[in-house]
C-alpha cells in the first residue's frame, strides 16, 4: 500500500472505506458509464460532422426546411447566426455563398416574424422554443416551405408540391364507358322492366364472370360498353324481353368496388418507384403520388408506355396554361411512366407576370414562351429583350427585337432579361404653389405657355406672390436650371410669355411663404394670456376679447404696449406706450387711434387696490375655531385669538405653536385656483349630481364646461413642451434626510402665547401670513421619552422632576446613548439641549407635553487588519529612514 494510502487509512479510516466503496460501485457500473459517454460523444461527433461539411453547401440548393435544420443544429452547438456564417468562411466557403447563407437565414427569420400570429414571445422561454414557434408559423404560411429557391423558380414544379392541391381520383363518378374491365373488378348488373334481377359478380383472374343459370362470360380486357353487350347477349337466353325490336326488359352494368392497379414510375422523379393506384387513376394522379418531376426532370415530354408501346406523351405546360388534359389518360395495370431528363431550360427575369425557369421544346419560339410567363407587365419595355447565351465556351449577349419574337428560338441555358420602361415622362409639365389646381398637365403637340398653364390650373390663388415666380427646367444633360419670371407681367401681357418644355415645373409662391407670420401677445390679468394671430386694425380691446376678457383683478388704466423698434441707430430696444381703455371695453377714440402692430406685446397690470382674500386657521382650545380672513396687512396672533373668542378654560397656552409655510411651499397658481373654482361651480350645477336646474343654470353649466375643456387643452400643450432640467446638486442634497428637512413645505414655529396675550403687539406677537395654522392644545399632563432609552414610553408630568428622573422612568440610558447631547422638545415647538461646564451637566427643565430625545452615539469604524499592517509598515519604514539619517 503506498505511503499516502497508509496515512489515509491510519487517520481517516472512514474516508478510506468510502473510497473503496466508490471504486467498487464504479467498477460494477462501468458498462453503463461507458455506454453513456460513448453515446454523448457520438452525438457530438455527428453534430460536428454535420457542420464540418458546411463549406461544401450550395445555399441555392437548400430548402427552407433544410436551412431550419442547419440553424437548429448550430444553436444546439452554441453558435449564433453570425458565428455560423463565420464558421462557414473559416471552413472554406466562398464569400459569395457565405453572404447568401447569412441573407437566407435573415429572410427566413423575418418571414417567420412577419407571418407569426402569436405576437410577442412569452417571458421565460428559451431561444430554442422561440425558434420552433417561428419556424412553425413559417411552415403554416408558406405551402412550399420544403422547396429550394431554385425549385420554386421552375415553372410547374409547385404543382405537385402544393399542400392545398390534391390529384386523388374521384370515385363517385359514373362508370366511364371506355373503362377497361380487369381482374378483380366488381360488376353490379341490374335487370329491370318486365323482369327484375340483380347480380353482384367479380371478374376472375381469367377475365370471366359467372352468371347464375347462364355460365361464364368473358369480359376481361373489354370496355364497359363492350362488356355490357356481351352480358346482354348471354342473359338474353333467359330474359327474352332483353332482345327484339320492342324490348320490355332492360340491363344496366356498373362498377362496384374499384380494383387497384400497379404503375411503375421511373426517370427524373422526386420519388420514383412502383405505386398502387385506383383503376380510375390518370397520369397526373401517378405523378402527384411520385412527387412530380425533380429539378432535372422534363415537364413537357412525360411518356406513358403500355405493353412496351408509347401510348401518350403528356405536356404539363399545356395543362397549366390552357387547362388541356387530353393527354391525361386513364392508366392501366402495369403501365410505365417515364420522366426523361429535360432537354432545354431558360430563365426569364424582369417585369413579366411570372418570372422563373421554363422548359422549351425544340423549334419553340420566344413568343410561345411568353405565353407561359403570363405576358409582360405594364412596366415592361416590350420593344426589345436581352438574351445571355453560352456559345463556343463563352458568354455572349443577343438583342432580340419585338419583330423577331415569333422567330427567335431559345436554347438551353439562355437568360432572357426583360427591361423596364424609362421612369420619365415625355410630355409632362407641372405647376405647384399658389394656384387653384396644382399638379401635372400634358404638354400638347401645339405647345403650352406659362399663361396657358395657369389657365389650366384654374388661375392663381388670392395670396399668390405675382411679382416673381420661378420656372425649374430640366436641361438636355438632366441638370436643373432655374428661370426667374415676371409672373404679373406675363399675366397682364406686359412681359413676354415663355413656351414650356417637357418636365418644366412652375413654382408660384405665396406671399405668406416669404414673410414671417404676424402675431401679437398679451400677458397679465386676462383669462387666457398667450400669443394670438395678428389682424389688421386690431386694437387692445380686440386682443383682450380674444384672450377671454379681463380678470376682476385687472386695471383698465396703465395698459402697457411694447413695440419692436426698427431704427437700429437710436439704441432703443423697444418702444413703450401706455393706454387706458373703457372698463366695459367700449371702443374709445384713444383706443381707436392706437391700433396694434405686428409683434406687439400687451401687458395688463393688476389693480393697485386689489387683494385676494388670505386665510389663516385657528385650531384647538378657542371659542370659535376655524378659518379666518386676514383683515389687514399687520394683523397679529393676538388679534386673531380675540376674533376667535379668546382661549377656552381648558387651553394650555404654553403648548401653543404656529405652523407656517416655507419658501418651498408649492402654492397653487392663479390659473389652478381659477380652474378649481370653475370645477366647484360645475359640480354644483351638474344635474346628475344635484337637483334639476333651470335654463339659466343649464346655460351656465355648459359655458363653464366649455371653459374647462379649453383649459385642459392648454395644459396638454404646455405639458408637451416641458422638458426635464438637471438641477446641480450640492453636498447637502446628497443626504436624503437632510434634503427632506431642507425642502419642507411647512415649519413649526415656537411661540409663547402667554406672553403674547399679556403683551399684544410686542415682538413675540407675530404678524400672520396666508396659510398660517395656529394650534392651541388642551392642558397637557404627560412627558414622552424617545431615542436611546431602554423603554421608550410616555409618563405623566410631575412638577420639580429633572430630565434624569424621567429617563430613569424609561429604564435609563442604553449603552449607545449619547447622554451629553440629550435635548427636550417643548409642546410649542421650541427645543433645549443639555449643556456641560467643567464636567457638570446642566439638563433642560421639563414642562407638560415635552418630548425627551436621547440621540445615538456615532458609529466608529474599526480599522481592518490590512490598515494596521499598512500603519506598521509605514512606521517601520520611517524608523529605518530616521536611523539612516542619524548614522
């Protein structure tokens, strides 16, 4: 036993025994392990092998289904699309084929996403599940998903691969008279008339049927019509009424169960072989069963042999173009269908109804071939086509004119290119701008002038700028030239008219297009301040009416008008004028003599004597609590207390406090206050929420509703123009707690109400502002302890007790308490801290309603081992340096 194993056995016997057990288990299951490993390696090798030959792929020969398998195989190996294309290039695939591969994969994915009806993929599903859904949707949308691009281009190839098309023979048809009876057919013979009889007979392998009381009748190899005559002659022996000039008994022969026949399908087929088909099957039925001709198979010379003789030659193009099925004969047992290789195939591209690869017969002309394409489209250039041909081991180009379409014979491998008509006009002129009917007009053989073109456009619009127009002309070298025109002179006949040429474009400008839009602006005390369009002879009163009228707070005098200054030499920026209008907006002579000019800015000032009501609130122990309007600008706390009836018998003046708005208080704007009042009026007039209203109230309700809708539209416009502005932060704003305290909208102001009531008008008696809230509590009898105490609680107030006495009622300080920083918040909002002098602590006094706060000691971070090591190394280095300096 090796030394390490002896050591393990001595000190770790259990571990050693466990090792032996594991080894024995592995030996017992080595076959299973080897098989599993072998299967995994085999699957990896198979996948790697499937991707190792990627350099030999011909992308055009891959169907969408094969490409799908390649994508899934690559993803199973952890390869993305880009990595798959890169791998193909590394393996030696030409760059052109690699680009085709990437484009085919992209098109496959995009077509799957476009045709997918499932919308977004569910969250949490892996990429493989998404790809399966993508390809499933593609299969459902494309009936030719399994075909390669080349196969899709072959005319007639899709016929035998269309999942919606079925060539199965119908078995519910009347029995054809030409049907050849064979072994295994079931003949149903009905005798009716003077005699009634039915026979159900099966044709024997010798071609006979055995008729009861008659004997055998030879019918094999005969048509239904001939077999019926033979049976009639045989049955005439026992049914005399069948024969004669005036028969009274009649005979009908029909097929029962259809026999099966075997047909051999050989040659260039997708699935050649021997097929068992119903005896009603035709050539097309057999071709469909065999998947049709393959890429190299002929579609125009499919041969049917019977008893080693050619009985039919089928041209599928005749069926596709004309619906001719004359060669689509019924098959018989042991028929052979041969699809020979095609002899000649050409490709037609361009603006034809059906592009693709077409098989041509010998001596077939180009015009015959165009029948299979469906003809030219409207965009096609029909005078000439270009033919690319391989001749004498090199390529050449042939021009085939329209007169040679009936005589030119295509050859195998020809590429027939149909050109497109030129994207240009031969007799077009255009007019745009300020005319009544702009657009395109025909340039007749007799010619057209500027004046005639305007007449065709039904004249100029009133705002047309006739001093000058521009004629844009296309030169012979297709460069653009501009010809200035005196349009007014041409129309009046004082200037020479110009004869137009092909592709001329006349532009008639509007005078509004060449000048700035005129506007006027109004600000201040109006209902709808803003910018409005300028109108000639507009006055200040007209603009006020457009802005919704004056507010109650507006003054009709000292209206200021700011006007642009056009004299740059004077140094003035704006010309200021003042105007007084009638309070009832009646037009005065002064206003009429001072019309507005474009770009004027009108300012409506607030009336000096107007003040909106300002409210303060008194809460708590007064006789009449509630809201009070400030009566004068110097009204104080004592004045409002008197208006509230004075303090009640239960009031605690020492605990009174004042809540005041800070500079950060978000006060509602005048527009918001006005909107809120309108909404309150509307809600009180709403007949759905209140009593029935009379006509006057209904009109008022509708008017207010209309104003509120207009306000909402204005707010939407403002919101769409707002953008976020980044506010620079300072060190304080980083701390969330300090930030919340800094930007508070209201603060608690400590007051001494006892002193205020005894000394009204003193400095302690503060002047009130709008939004102030004065709170007078009831008589307080408790003291609260919070912070770093063992039991934060509230206890009753006991006169003469110190802060430490109350702390002891809360269980005392905690270990983390910062005793020297304990402070007291009094009921009125004031605070007092603990003071220390020469080690002696002076705790603040306690009053009813006070709150004792014991803060926590700051947390000190301990130095890590790395920090201590750094300090030690620094000290050692310093010591060595000092020693060397001393030496």
